[in-house]
C-alpha cells in the first residue's frame, strides 16, 4: 500500500519541541519533515517591518535539530512563511540561519528559496484585469488602496513546493504560504490522493495541537490514498479523536469546508476512528477542485507611530465614574494639543484609546459584567503621524490622567500609580491590514519565483 509518512515538528518554527519526540518520529522513517513558521495572529506589524515574531535563537535551535535529522535520513525539509509574515526579508533571514548552521555542522545540500512579495505594479495590473476580488467584509480594492500599501504578499499553495521538489531541493524555505500547503505538497508530489493529503495536512499544520496535555511538540501522519493516521509519539500524551475532528474547524469559517488554493476540502463525510490512545484514523474526506485557481493576498499600510503607558487606578470614587472621567480627559487633551501646536495638529492627526483592564479591557462595550472593580489597569494608547508627536501627546495625556479633577476627589496629589519609570513606552511604527483579497492566477506558481543555492 502506497503511503507517505510526514513529521510536523511544531505549530510555529521556534516555538520548540522535545528532542526526544523528534527522535521517536525519525524511528518511524518519515519521508519528509515540515514546519510552518508564520501567522497573522500577532498582527500587521511583522509584515510591515519585516521583523520576526519568534526569536532568532529559538528558530535556530529548532532548525538545527530539523536539518540534522533530515540530512541523516536524506529526506527533504519544508518550511513555510519564513520569518512569520513570509515577506522577502524573512526568507533572507532564514537563508542566513541555514548558512550559519551548515558552517557549524558541516552540512551540504540544495536549498530552494521561494519568495511571495508582490509589487504594486502587478497588483494594479491584476486589478485592471478584474482578477482581484474582496473577501467578506473587506472593501473593494482600488488604485488608491494599492498605492497606500507598504508591503504585500500572496499565500502560495503546494505547487511552488512541488516544483522545488521536482527540481531536486533538499531544503525549501518559502515566503507566505497557507499552513496546510506546507504539509500537503510532498504527498501530492508523490501522487497521493489530494483528499487525504489535504486533510492530513490540515490536522498536522500546528504540530501536536490535537494531543493532550497540550504543549509544543512533534506529531506524525501516515497518509494513504483513502485514509490517514495521526500519531502522537510522546508517551506522556494522548490523541483523542474528537480533538482531531475539532482541528478541522480551527481557524476556519466552516466546520466542514476548508478553502485552499485550487479547491475546497470537504470533510462532511469524514469519519474519525480511535485506533489506540495515541493514534486516530480518518477516512471519507474529499478535495474538490475549483474551476479557477486563486490565492489569498495579505497587505498592510502604515498608520503612524505608537506610544503606550500603563497606569494603575484604585480610587473607588474615580472608578465609579471612570468612563465620564476619560471622556473629560479626551476633551482636555485636545485643548492642550491646540495650545501646543495650534491648528497644525487636529483630532484627525492622532488617536487615543483607553483599555480598562479589570473592568472591560478585553470585551469592551460587549462586556456583560457591570460591577465597579476595586482596581483597574489603564492602558493608554496614542498613535500619531510621527514618533515625536506620539510621545508628546502621550505625555500630555498621562499628566491629565494623573492630575485632573473629578467629582468628589479627595486626593491632593495623583490619581494613578505608574509601574515604570519612564512611564511612557515608545512602540514605533503602527500598521494595519488593508489587503485581504483573493487573486485569480493562470499558473499556480506565477507569483512565486524560486532561487536555488548549494550550501
């Protein structure tokens, strides 16, 4: 029976995994090792700046173990969404890491670097051709929107990985990709039924997230044409079939349909069977090809510069009227800004927000609990067009929070306690996602150039 054995090391490269579990996975003789390295969960900052959200040291630790294991077994390594956002800088950073590790460990292999950034000119061309459409609740893309973009990427499917494998790559480092594509590519390359390849890939995309107790760990999949098995090889863990079934819904708008480049995985008829405490068998999934091949686009524009300040509030008189007090602060802040800058800085040139942790800092206006707390952690957040003004506006806001009068005030000094000195923390650039669209492609690999290196 034809089968492909896949080793997924963790949910994000650099989050770590037990070396002992990786060794156990290698005893099952996997055909490839793969790990996703990216996510939009940490927000738009990382695509905007090109910086990683996992430390270089942690990524190097994981990557070293993966490369040593893979080269000893002469099997390929596939890494998706390098650097977190999958931008070109992330791919370059991973190239440098690989060169370091190869020099330190005397490793030699063929590396494929697949990039996924998109130039504005290409976006405009595709927009003119009617090849870009909006996802739900996303405004229609315009030429002005394209010009405001700071950086954008396309999420590749398995085809660029397959192309690199066909051309002899031992290690593949990619720009932005869908999570499942990283794991579906090799089985599809080897001719496995796309239905089981895609579904297994979806389950192992986050490493051992389906196993309990939850921790960052490796997991294995045995993928065949009409079934696949998921195995946790950590003897301290179990793998409930319900967790495997539930992961199909993870980060997905539908419990039964997963949209990927080139088609939809339909799990309506999928059956999940508990083989033993650490193994689950899955059958019955179907991959339905789309008549038109599309990829998702992600892009950010620069909004300004952020400064934050954390203040502790415990005065019960103030807490009983906190919302009114903060409205008063906003009003007085604009008066102070006008005194300082005249009409050159208006309320349109900055934003200020207050998060009241301990009250409704997480849920905001939909928080169902309404009792007055005994203390609040007030996070003050200012975004302005440059860092200097952001810090100046924060300084004014902090002073107003500290010293303004409120009804019934008894204290003669400050209204707040600040845990740090200095209390204001400059956070740098602020970005927001503005490109959340899909693009039609004639050829699945057309946006994703591949560079080969012998290291």
